[in-house]
C-alpha cells in the first residue's frame, strides 16, 4: 500500500517505526494501545517511547530517517511539534497544539487528536450535544476542550482558573468559534449549573475541598483528563456528591485510535479495517483483559 497524503507527497510504505515522545514518558500507555491495534491490523510496525524535552526535540526529530512513519507527542512537546509541522489539520491550527506527526516527505504533517478523543469519549456516555459546560484549568489541554465543546454545540463555557488572565487566550478562541467563554475563580459557591465539567488540571494539583464540592454540586458529568493519578481531588468530590466522574482513559483510547487512522491512512476521518475489533483490543489493554 502506498499512502498518498492529499496534495502532498507519498509516504514510504516500508516506514514502520513509530514512538511516543514526552517528558516524563515512562507512565505512557500508548505503546500498549498501539501494539494491540497493530496486531489486529496485521501490521509489522514497532512503537516505542522516548524521553524528549522541548530543548532536545528539534535535534531528535532531525535524526529520524525514512524508516520512521510518525510520532505521538505528549507534554511538554505539543507546542514545539506544532511549530515543526509543515502542514496542520484544522484542530491543530485552532489549538496551537500537535500531538501527532505524520512524517511525510514534504515535511511533518501535524494533527491534534485530543479534540476528537474528548468528543468520542463523551459520546460513550451519551453526550453528543452539550449546550453549556465548565472547564477547570486554563492550560494547553483546556484549548482542546474548548474546540471539542464547540464541536458538540456548546455556546457558553465557563473556565475556572486560579489566574483569570490565563483564560484570555481561551476567550479569544471562543470568539473565533462563536462560543462565549467566561472566567471564574475557584470558589466555595457556584450558582451556575452545567451538564458537563472537563478538568484539565495535573493529577496532583491541590484543590480545596469546599471549592471542589461546589464544582461537583453544579458540574454534571466530570471528564477528568488525568489517568495516571486517580482519584484526583475533583473526582473525589464528585464521588462525595454521588455524581459520575470519568478518568482520561477514554480520551486516551479514542485519541490513540485517531492517531492510528492517521498513521495508516493519513487521515483521522478514514476508519480502519476491522475498527470495531481494533477498538475492543485497545479497550482490553486498558481494562487489563484480553479482547473478545
């Protein structure tokens, strides 16, 4: 099979090396997920992990030869990967973040599959439209959350952050998308109720119980993008409130599936062969069970 990217060059069909880069990286579940998918697809591809920081990223990228097919990027590399991309998909262009590089001969093609990962994992909980929502935290993942919520029809997003000035880029992004984004501080009382909260804080971020409980009381379903530190302060508050909290494993699963579509077809919207089987195998990895 020769992979031809639309309007771009031909990807070497023999290219079979892939890795996930970031710092830290030892915790990454991506090698297991990708290996399970490649096994179902019958692909003789290797997928490893490498500790790479922002300062060493460009030099490491320059060492890759035509045996390499692509990279997955995690923190703190999504910004430098964005800068390195010769071509961007719309989600990457909107967010300024790239978590997937397809190593095309005409230059790396950058994609953001975090947005689709959020959209698809919320669909697993039956949330396919969301009129309003709350985001906790204003870092890089919050940008992907804003784009995902706009795709789900949200027109009002409240961003709870310790520094209101950090919300300004999200407000500007919301204006571009036709979404009203407003800032709110962490507080012991929040009167505004929403059907969904997306938490983008680091897993070990401290949150006072009173503020966490206020968020849980008015926050609907919680999607906490963390999966390495569980429970988090926010998921514990949702548990106290008897409300539903989901970890970031679903987002991890679905963004990885979209990455594999890109590595296979050059397009995140083109389904894989036997995609249902691929998804079951990947879920089995996360659940610690063999796929049926």
